[in-house]
């Protein structure tokens, strides 16, 4: 629920723990928020007589009445929380990278899980032991990345337990690490996030990894990703790109998966 505050403000009281991630869908006109205990809430700001007020359950945007009919308690049951949260451009899905190193993909309307992508250290070890060439690394390279990943995971776990003031102290002590995120492409068909192996581009409908970016960058561990899918109208930029391709510096430009 919520209440009106002073100065035309509204206060949402749906969480009992500090909110760690929040995102807004303009398609559904819904805010999704996750607190430190892993509780997921849907809510909306409405303008009413006397000022704005929050409604914690926008029933017109969902297909469920009770959260017990959903998977919205999944994080709390797993005793984890969200490190980041994003909603697809079409408003149909939301994804969160969680502190148990799993990426959870939910359907907004039903509140149910569509996919859970396991990026734990154990899952990485299991993948390395397979014969799948697309995901396999040289043993020495994997061992080095695994050690970095373990240190990164431990730092994220500590961060997820700290208050904002404590995190500022970590930043002063140079122990602060970038939180991993996931994002959707413009079509809402692909989910993109970073892993030990590189940046995965996953088709959420076929559940296949369409691209693995940066796998050969064995000196880097990508954490936070961003995406731009626009096109440039600059004729000079297009001329320079064509020149680079003709020179052989770049063999070709891959199309979107």
C-alpha cells in the first residue's frame, strides 16, 4: 500500500526492507521493485484528488490475483536478492541478475518464471568439462578466469549485505566492484548479460545462446553491459566504415542475431 506525503509526494510502503532494484515499464505503466530480502512488488503511481497515491497492485496489468499463484517469492525462497533489474521494451518480461549468480527471467503479466540461467561457479565448471566448443576454454585460461570470478562473486555477496553508507566506505577502500546487469534488445527477443566466458546474447524464446561476445578477451572480465541499436545517418561515418572494410582491417559486419 501507500500514503500521501507532504509537498505533493507519495510514499510507497510495500517493502519492509531497503529496495535494491527498481524499473518502470511505460507499456504496462507498472513499477517493479525488489528489496534486499528478495521480495518483488508491482506498483503504480496514480493521480487522485488530494495528490498522488501509490497502489501496490495494478490489477489491470496482471493476470493473477494473489502472489502465491506466482513465482514472485522465488528470490526470497532462495535467500538471495537482485543485483540489477530490467524490463523488456515490450513490457512483457523482466529479468534480474541475482546474488546467487542466477539470471531469472519473469513474465510480467503472470509473475511466473520463464527461464532461469545458472551462472554459478559450479555451472561454469560443469560447462568447461563438456565438449561444447563454443563454451570451452583452455584449461589454464579457465583456471585464471575461475579464480577472478570467485573473487568477484565474493565481493558481490559482501556488497549485497551492506547498507549504502557501508558501500561508500568500500569505494574509498577500493574494494567496490561493478554490479552485473542484464538487458533486452529493442525487439525484446534477446537477453544480454556478462559471464565468466564473455557476454552472452540469448534468444529467450528458443533458449539458445545466439552469440558469445568477448570470449577471446582473456584479460578482461566484463561486468556491466550497454546496448545501442540505432543507425547513424552520417554519410562520412558510412564512408569511413566502408573504407575500413575494403582495407581488410574488418572483414565484414555481422548482422544482429
